[in-house]
C-alpha cells in the first residue's frame, strides 16, 4: 500500500471502503439539531431580557414621545386630581402638550401622576 500525502493510507480507504466522514455521522445530525435549538432558546431569552430592561429604563417622557409618534389619545392625571384627555401634540424636556377639542393644555412632567393610552 503506497503512502498518502499525510502518511500511510488507512486500510479501509486502500481497499476501496469508505472512511468515516465527520459531517456524515448520524449522531452529529442530532447533536447539530439540539445545539441549534438550544442556541435559538438562548437567543430568545436574551432578547426578552433586553426588552424587559429597556422597559424598566423607559421614562415618562419616553412614553409621551411614543404617544406623540403614534398620535394616540391619552388620559393624563395631574397632581391637582384632574384628568386631561387629548392627543400628545408636543413633548419638551420637562412638559407635554395635549391637544383636545378645548384647545392645547401644557402639563409639567413633574405634575403628571398617571397616564392611560385611550383606544
């Protein structure tokens, strides 16, 4: 049997038989599926954790900016106990402007007690 480029040729290959293909092993297919599933589960868990962390860091101003972008109606309760309803027209560093049929009302963010997004 003549030596191959990396030394002697294995007996199975020399006699025309097949050598073990590393990617063709039946156990590797199952292992690959399991690793892919575990990687997908890990990725989903990490993305979920990142979304939860982003929600925790979100400020009241961020919420109003989102409402402004969507042009959603909102009900805003202030320290004086009143509820103001309208569309978020503008958001400043320390205030929000709500537009309603009665006109525009500007509220200081420090005076906002609660916000509800209306359908």
